[in-house]
DNA sequence: ACCTGAACACCGTTCAAGT
DNA sequence: ACCTGAACACCGTTCAAGT
C-alpha cells in the first residue's frame, strides 16, 4: 500500500474522530493505514508535526468574509472556526494546542488582525474561541457519557462571550 | 518511607517544576518519592485526579480582594491567578486543563461571578486568562531554548486583553 | 520513495501479597 | 494504612535493511 503525506493526515483525522485524541497514537494511525508504525516517520518527523498538520486541515475551510461591517466579519469568522473544531472529535484540543505554539504567527490570527486592526483584540478573541470551544466539546463528551448534566445553552454562552469582547473592542 | 496524599501532591509538583508536564509521569513521581509506581494508587485513583489536586494546590493562594471597585477586584484576581500559574513550570497547562473539566463549577469562577454578577463575563475572563497564560508560558519556554525570538511585551498584551474584556463588561 | 522488522526506553494501571 | 513485585497492554522513535 502506498501513502502520501496527505493520506497520512487523512488517516490520522479518521482515527481522531473515531477514537479521540487520547487514543490517536502513531501506532493506531499506522494500523489504520495498514502499515508499520515506523513507516509514518517517512512522511513526518514526529507526532507533534502530524498534529499540527491535522490542525491545519481542520481549519482549512475557515476564513473571513470580505464584505460587511467589521463586527459582523469577526463574528462570522469566530463562528466558522468554532463549527470547524466542533465538527471532529477533540478538534478544539488539537487546533488550540497547535495554535498556542505559534500564537502571533497563525493564519487565522493574521486575518483577524486585518479585519479588526488590533493585535491584542484579535488574540483575546481567538483565545476565547479556543477556550470556550474546548470547554464545550469536553462538556458534550462528558454529558454524552452521563458524567454531567447537559448544559443546553453553551451556544448562547459562546455568543454572549463573543459580544462582550466585541463590545470592548469597537 | 511513609507518604500521605499531601506528600504525593507535593512530590508531583516538584517533579513538574523540575522536568515539565511531559515528563511528570506516575513512575517518575513515584521514583522521586522513593516508592514503587503502584504505591501511588493507594493515595489517588488515577493520574487525572492527581493532576486536579496539583491544579488546586497551584491556585490555592489565589483569591479576590474583598474591597474596592468591581473592576479593580476582577483585575487583581486575574493577575494573581496568572502569577500563580507562571510560578511553576507548565502551571498554566495543568490548571487550565483541570479547570476546563469543571467549567461552571470551579471556585475561581464562582468568586468571579460573585464580583462581576455576570456568568458569561466571568467565564470569558477566565478563559482569556488561562489561554493567554498558557501561550505566555509556552512562548517563554520556546524562547529560553532559542526556538523563537523573545516577545518582551507579553505582560502588556495580557493587560490590554484584560482591559478589552472588562471594558465590554462594565 | 515507501516500507518492514526488530529493538530501546519508556508509559498508566491492576492485583495479589507483604508489614 | 501503606507499600512491594510482577505483570499487562500499551507508547514514540530509531535504524538497518528491503523493494
């Protein structure tokens, strides 16, 4: 079986969605691809790099609308980003961790700075989106296992947090 | 050698500060305490619980001043919390992860709700403090190894982010 | 270019047994 | 109450070698 780097990332995302980050090991990804664990190191120098590539793919379709009032554009980006991360198991964890590593240098942050014209404001907004989405995803997981009573207004809480920051920003 | 739960948490925090979260394994903590790995399970049901106890200890001294204008009290709490997490290697990671698990149910969030009278505002503020401090600590680690040019205004960036949220809140 | 097979130095956790 | 010793089922990564 022949794999390219793209196939490896795709396979890793399939394992992530099926088993969660905790069990998304190099050995499991290799098994899923029908290959020995060591074969992955032909495509990727280490696990951290693979996780960064997975994060890039998760947010690949997210971007800022290029028309409308500043506030609406920022709002739309944040909502898209949240949806993309919620679209795959543990997606928020994967993206947040990878992004923390290059804070100040991520595409999303650069786009937001472009829209808002405010470095610290963009960072504040992004950190909130990551943090809140991680908490949402964690809470949903815990609730689906019955470990906690479900919170039915996580989306509302996200919106209101977003509005607090945008209010302070504009 | 006889250990209590408190000694185990203390030992774990020493290992954390000396080697970082990545190498803060149950086996290493046990070794540090001069005990077999299995001995830890007499004190703690699993690693996750130990990490939660470590997080509690890291923020144990943090609390809201009970006088002054609302904004100053919230500001002081956030700064104290940040300082406590920065006071130990990977402290922000440990506290943020443990807190994400009980969002809505942590002592710090309850105190903040008391001061601000706003659930979503408190959550927004806390998520920012965790996210920004994690990024700060990560960046400092990377800079100290020469992997990245040091950013000399992380503290200023934190303050400005805090002000954006407090402005939107009051 | 892409992969195998074997090895190295680790993990978290369980469990019977000891004191 | 606190711990040992041994085991189980895993990790990430390296490296010589194969096609």
